């Protein structure tokens, strides 16, 4: 009898259903996102070249430093242009004197012609002389403006605020310059803007279709928000605004170029640096989240195990999204009232009977 009773107890223990931990999906207001790898680039980038030639007399920045719009970067020997300006001013004085004389002679010829003491031919000659003198004055003024332009552009200034590269020439070098850049000119340095900065990335054709589909059915104005994790940073701490998508898919790569503009007030982001990008394609709405371990791959599909009120394990096919707060987004296939198996998953075979205990799904605010 003792042996028989002990055998019954052992059978009962073996027959007891396994225990799993279940929890309802976590519901949070989240936007739908797409993820990309992108690279920063400058909004403005320019090669600093001289518009006038001459001997370089000064370099007024430290390589790699921040320069501000209007700062003097280089100076070219102004003496040849000062001489030319002085010559143009002297030419103007001479031309003005001749114009004064031509005006007087024309006025005298007109008076004589009116009194019949002069001829029409004489008036015409003096008129021609006066026009020639006026043209000489206009030419001298143009020469002054031209010489002043050259003199002013012997001081090369920063066209915008940004970080300048290394200087490519040294003081004493002869600089080749050209206003229209029709002849070879000397590269002096390069300058890139830093605030704001562009984030460039490419969407696959599938991602672009998803992006377009959500935008087409979206009510209201899209948020156009992007968040970024620069370099090796695992946290998405930088925000920007999505503001451009190209109009043609590149058939060779099957991608389409897109861009966001990112504020960079502390100048910590650098053109050429890589970053991970998340683009919000839908405004926030209630979203279901479960632990990623609760999602099982079934060939090309995904399944989440749930427990029905009678303790039966019921698999549910789901459409998954990205990771948010350390949890997996469930786009469809679950309801907020489903009891999802979050622990003890190996015991949760479809159709099996289990004992369930309540657990909790927690959102990690410091993860994405």
C-alpha cells in the first residue's frame, strides 16, 4: 500500500502542467520609425581662392579652428593695387578738367551760334568734344571702381561661419587669382559650415514604399522627426528634421537619397561622421510592445505564444516592427488583452496546458 500510494504521488507530480509567466502587451504612445545608417555633411562647403593675384602677406587663422563670417583669413600685397587706384584717381582728375573745359567751349559755341557769330558745324564739333570728355570721365570712374575692387579683395574673408582646414600656401608665395575663375587659381584653404549640419542617408526601395504608404494615409502634418546615434553612441540623443527625399530611385543600387537637417550648436558633429538614424513616418499612436524573446521566428513569419483563459497555449502570428525601449513593436496580430508568455517559453508548446503566473513588461527609457 505504501509503495502504491507513493507511485500515485509521483505520477501526479509528473502530470502537473509547467508554469509560465505571462503578461499583457505593454501599450505606449509611439510613432512608427524606419532605421538607416547615414553620414553627416556640411550644409555649405567652399574652397577659399583669391580673386586677385599677388604675394601672400598674411595668414590670420589657426588650422582647424572655427572662423566667423567676415573674419580676415589671408591678405595679399596691396601695393600694386594701391598704385593702380592712385593712377585711376589721377586719370579721373584729368578727365574732369577736360570735361569742364569741353562744357565751357560748347556753351560758348552755342552762344555764338545763337547770335549768328558762330556756325552750326562749330557747335557740332564742340558737342562731340564734350561727349568724348564725358566718356573719359565715365571710364576713369570705372577704372577707380575696378582698382578699388582689386584692392578690397586683397583681404580674403570668411564667407560664412565654420571650421577651416589647413592652409595650403605660406606667406611669401605668389598667389594666382581670377575673378571669374577662367584661369588656374591657387587653393588657399577649405571651409565647411557646422551649424546646422546635414544627415544624408539612402532608403531601400522597400523602405521607400513603406515610407510613401504611411505618408499617403497619414492624417494631418507629419512630424518629420529624426533621432540619431552618432559614431559609436548606442543612445539616440540627437534630434533633427527630415526635409528632403530625392525624386528618382537609383536603379543601380535600388535606393533613393534622403536628407535631414540637424542642429549642431555645440559643433560636436563633424562632416563625414557616420550615425544611425531613425525616421518617424507616422505620428504617435497606441503601440503594443512585448519582450523580443517572446517573438519566435517561424520560417518567414513571426509567432508569439499566448495563454488562453483555460490554460491552453495559443500561438498567434504577428507582424513585428523595430525595437523600442528594449522591447519589440507588434504592428498586428495581438490585442491589448492577450496574455503573452514572457518567461518559460520552452514549456509553451502550441496546444499544451500550462499554469500561468503574472509578470510585467517594462519599457527601458534609455534604450531604443
